C-alpha cells in the first residue's frame, strides 16, 4: 500500500505526540507522504485565542523537517471562510486523482464523523485511519456510523492504527509554558526554540 496521508489539526503547538502518530500512520500504512494541514485562523475572528496561523505553520514546518516522508500544506489556511475536511479532500483528489488518500482521525473525532459536512460522500473518496485514544472503543460509535464502519473494517478502507495516541495535548503544553514549566520533553527541540524566540504562550 502506498499513498498520501492527510493529517489535519490546529497544531497549537505541534508536539511529539503528533509526530509519533504521524510516523505510525506512515509506517503502518506504508505511505509515501504524510501531509500536515494546520487549520486556518477561525473565521469568526473576534473571540479566537488561537495562535496566529503563520506561527502554527512555521512550527509545523520545523517539526516536519525531521522525517523525509512529512510535508506541510497551508491549503486550509489560505481558503476564505469555514474550512471543511470535505473541501480539503477535493483539493487533494484533484491534484492526485489516482493516488490512494488516507485521512488520520483520532477516535474522539471518529465518534462525531456523522456530523461532518457531506460525510457519506467524503468516506467514499478517502480511506480513514483511526488513532485510538486510551479507553475509547469502536463499539461506542454512534448508530449512524455502524454500517459504514463494519464495511470499511472488512474491505480495508478503514484501518485502526496499532500505535495509540500519546496522552499529551497542545492545551496542556500551552498551560505548562504559561506557568513557566519545562515543556522541552514534549516538543521537538526546534519547536521549543521557536516558542521561546517568539515568546508564544506566555
């Protein structure tokens, strides 16, 4: 199996847990490339506490430089208005019409997949790789997803990654930095340096 993996997220900041699961995604599915897709600035700008897109893109590019299979795309940042996974997948489908595309999902996001824009069309256009969070179980999936999940697990269009998600979140890291704690073990060194240089999360 070869193909392109798509990994969307806010990456605020990108951390070692993201890199661990991206490597597992590439290894287990034998992907040529995993493309990190940092989310754009929220289009309801007023109340956003999110770090500006340019910083999040720069940190993700620094982190991705460590693995030749990793790439970063700003396609979710440059689009106007709300960005939906469905639209992102159309962009990659047009660019790579013959290449198998995989979308990486945490099991928490999988449980909400049936609420996504045009989800039934989306899952016919892309394979889904699921990274399981501790304690999550596919048997808890909403009823709307049961038929698709059962079929996908059988025909190989849905894969459960063997590597579990690290129990670390960007929220915890931001809070740790805000309180003056040491987050170096949780971040790629080049990202930790970038955060210090630009005084982020203080």
